[in-house]
C-alpha cells in the first residue's frame, strides 16, 4: 500500500507497509479488528505463508474463511467452526425428519381419500429422547405399499436403515446458539 496509511496488519505489527504487502488488499486500515482476530488465532507469519501460496484469485476467499474460522474459534475454543457446522447439520437433519413425517402424512391422507373405507393409518410420534418412529397399521394392502414407498424414498429417516456410530454429529450447546453469528 505504501501511501497514506498502513494496512491493519502492518499497523498492528508496528511495521512499515510496503507496496507489495500481502495483507494490504485484504486487511484495510479501517478494519483493524479483522486482522487482530486472525493474527491471534493463526499468527501473522502463518497467514502470510498461506496467502503467498495461493493464487491471487483465491486469496480473498481464503481471508474470508480465516476470519470466519478465527471468530468461531474465539467464541468456542473447543470446537471452533466445527461446532457451528455440526449445529447446522443437526438443524438440517431435524428439518429433513420433519419433511419426511409431513410427506408420510400426505401419503396417508391421499390413500384415505382414494379408499374411503380406510381407517386412519398413521400414528407419528417423536419422544423427548429424539427417537423418531412412524407406526403404520391398517387392515388394507395400501399400508404395505406406503411402507415400501417410505422404505425406498426415506429409509434413513423412518428408521428402516442401519445407523452407524460414525454418522453421529456433535451437537452444540443450545445456549451458545446466538453467539455463533453475532
């Protein structure tokens, strides 16, 4: 940069900002907090090495990622951005389950409309321990068709698929939910 004022990194490190400063395009002087966080977590030397190894068109994205990861690490020193990702994956999983349950209910309603003599065929329950089950019962062959369709389309959500311990995710403490993004 070399002109009027040094970039945020050179200002924090108390050094002269050269024209070819690797930090200048990504850490402007008007946002010193951005570099301070990245420097605290990763160190200026490591960030400099990372940026120099990347092509110019990827550096801006890398800096954005470093800033996000550094913020997440300061908010949650144990899990960092992995905690935020796990929290979001858990939300996606819960929403997919809700969608699956709603689709199963729609199928049952459609089946009841097609066969007016059918008794109610679904009882969907979710208990507090987050075990989900879909109980289907009827004296009609349409129910077995519904079970086959559900098993083919949504096996992992209706409890027909094997669940592996490797697929478990870390759930972030709900009290820290607001602090992830502010």
